[in-house]
C-alpha cells in the first residue's frame, strides 16, 4: 500500500507542474495588478489563466500542451499584447509609459524568431519590390549597390529556412500564411486547395489565427453568387459532427453576421441548432449568443458598472413602455453621424415613455466621458472595448448596434440604422 500511495503522490505532484510558464515583467511605474492569459480557438480568445502582480511580474502556469497564439490582457488599463507559445517557457518584458504599453521585448527564442520573421515578411512584401527596382540603377561594386544586394538577399530568403523541427508553430504559421494569404500566392489557391488544407491541417489551425482569413479567402474565391454551394461543399467534406467542422461552422456564422449576410447566417445557425451530436463549447457559445438576441427573446439583463443619468442598478431596473439599447463607441464614425439624429428626437421619445440605454465599446475614459456629456440618456461602459462582457452576451459585431425592447424586456425590433429606429416610433 505504501508503494501505491507514493506513486500516486508523485503523479499528483507532477500534475501540478506546468507544461510551460509565461512570465511577464513590466517597469515599476505600471499600476495594473490583475492580468489574464488567453489561448486562441479560431478567432476567439479563450481564458486560460489569471494572475496578480508580484513585484510587477506575472507568472502564468499553463498545464497542457499548447502551440499557437496567446494574449495577455490587463483589464484595469485595457492593455493587451500577443505572442506565441511553442510549448516552451515564454519570457517577456514590457516597457510602459503613463500606464500604457510602449514596447514589447521578447526574451525567449521562439518569440524573438517570430517577431524577426514577421518584420521580415512585412519588409519583403512592402519594400523588396522597390529595392529590386532601385538596384537596377546602381552597380554591384559600389558601396550602396553592395548594401542593396545584401538587403535584397536577406529579404528574399525562403520561409523554408525556418527549422520545422526546432520551431514547428512558426514554420506552420509562416508557411501557410505565405501560401494562402500573401499577395504573391493567394490568387493561385483554389477552393479545393483550401478545403484540403482545412480538412487535413493539424490542431495548430485553430490556434494560429489563420482560420478566419482563410475562410474569407475561400468564400471570396467562390464568389457572392455561390456562397451556399461553397459552404455546403466545405461542410460536407469536414463533417459538422467533428470538432473542426463545428469550429468552422461557428466561424462562418460569425462571418455572415459581421458582413450582414442574414440569409446565410440564419441558414447555418439553424443547421447548428439542429445538430443531434455532442456540441463543442465553441459552437454552443455561438448558438447561445445568437439565441439571446433573437426576435421575441427576452433580452438578458445587464448589471451597470458606472451608469450616468440614472439611479438604476441594471437594465431591467429601468422601467419604460419601450427601451432602445445602443452599442456604440466615441471612435465610431457611423455612431458620430447617427446618434445626433437620435438626440434630435430624444424629447419626442421621452414623451412616448421610451428610454434609451447606451452601452459604450470605448476604451479611453476621457473620450467616452467627453462624448456622453451631449447624451442625456442612460450611459454606461466597461471601458474594455471588444473585451467588454456584453460583446458575447448580446452578439455584438459592429457599432452602432440597436435593439428595441418592450416593457417586459422582450426584443421587438432590431433596427439596422438610426433611421429605422425613428421610423419604428413614427418620428421620421
């Protein structure tokens, strides 16, 4: 019994050790205490771990194997930065100023290489053609000609020079980004090429950030008149009963939502809801956020953070015959043109016992505070931009986004523009 207990204890102790750690250091003037580590699933950030500062250092222990993109987010100041993991320890130093990230300094080999190759790829795409033309006017035996040749040779190096064995994720990312998304090669890819890649790729597809742009490229190749056939062909090959098929189905629903392709969104959302197999967390989240804001659904309550122009504690606490909920931002050009039109009719709306609730996607407190001085309706913001909790709850993909609720908080209209709002209340 003693031996069994000892082995069990060793295994239990081993399970507590991280597969790898992510260490982040900041300068002493950085005030944030809390930080969140995210992994990636397709285009969605997944919370992996949380930590509090110890002498301006955060150490995240990640217990599982992971190769792909990661992100650290500081909620108090709304700072974030991205990096990669190749299932090895990550070491990062941040230079900050006025509680904002000024520079990200990578100290581990994988992120140094990734950063260098990213910079090289941008130069190759933007600068190499110009340097090649300039070189025609300079002889190789001149100092400038030699320098040009050296730089051109450096930028012309192949992605394949990355050691796939030593750096599998960097090799995967750079190779497939170059093959399917670069200006040089993207036009050569066919839909069958992309289907084969999406079908046969390893798990790094979901963690690479390549999935959504490749899906958009796939749809673009098929053309606007062939969307149904393109998607059906893809899903038939991948099978929506599989985890990858469901991730791609979720991505497609989000893409159609983002680009206002309602017919296609409704079709494939209906397909997702009708699945009888086990549903992945990713697809379940997509179904839930869309179900929350369907016509006739009860709009989920929201607990206000720092509301102005009200004593209400939550959205449900506001009593009115109708409510107009707006998701907006002070940096949104469409909001800048639409909300003043709502302001013009605010008195008429109040006379009809209609209350307006603005939930801001802002990140800058001063910008938000200055803007809401002109808006007499209820305003609130988490000041976390697209990290705001209501993004997923209410399936927000763009600003402004409008919902009209009845007295019982049921969704009775989802106007596309401010004109539709005013038309609904016969004020246009």
